[in-house]
């Protein structure tokens, strides 16, 4: 067999705010005849570099946390035929057809946008954060910095990216404690690693730049 099933739960542990997995409530609802999506990984990449495909499997049998199903997709890259019998466990399931009560949380992580310096993404740390008024739909108003950026770096718009909140939460989810504070507000991390609110932040200078 030249493929294996990826462990979706392990992938979620590595990226808990961007790699969706169904909630336990949804997993408990699964029954014979339901479709679930699994990640099939090829042991050798295809000519175009593809290594994995997410495909639907129809459940034909359930015993505790163990499932048997049949492949309900036509693979694009993998050498596996439709209707192939697939044996899998709950940790392999990355999606279902059921409504998930946790989707509101995931929508928040995916759809909320923040502005980050590329230095934040390189260092994987946030030491300064401020919230301006949002400028467009999805914009949270938050800008996140590593604290190591100098004035020349900050003046160059090419040094910034707009990303989903979940991308930053994968690196540091302590910012969630302050994320719902209304604008205008600014926070900095102290020597003990805790954020504190900057009460005398110069908003006039910031807004006029």
C-alpha cells in the first residue's frame, strides 16, 4: 500500500487554531451511512508535488472508536480505487457533513484579520499590540509587533502582512485575553512575559502618521 491516513488530531495539536477537526459532539453523532473526510497521504509525492488528498469515505461499520468505510471519491493523485474498503479511527476524521456547534469559534479564528509585522512571523512572538478602529469588513483593528522593529522597518508597508487571527494564536494565544478590548488600546509585554496596558500611549502621533 503506497498511502497512509494522516492523523488529523495530531495535526490539530500542531496548529490548534487553524487546523479544524470536528468536535467530540459531532463525532458521537456519526452513524453507518454518514460521510466523513479523511486525509490520504502518498508515500511518494506525485509529479506535481502533491502528497495528500482529502476524500470522503462512507461509514459502513462502527465499533467503538474504530470505523470501516468505503472510499466515496475519485482520487486525483493517489493510486487507490473508488469503493476501496478503508479502516480508520476517530483521530483520522478531519471533517463531516454534520453541523458543528464549534463552527462559530472556528469562523472567528479564520475570518478575523490582524495586521502583523513579518518579524512577528519570523520570531514567532508578539510583544506589542495595539488596536485602532477597524477599516473594513473582517478587520479587527489589531496590529501586532515583535517589539524588535526599528523606525525604518515600521515605515515600510512591505514589512507587514494581513493574516487570520488563528495564524497568530498558533504562536501565542495569550493575546486572546485582551483581544476584545475596544479601540483605542495598546499593550506591551513586560520582563516577566505578561502584557500590561499602556495608559499613556501617544495616539495622536500614531493616528497622524
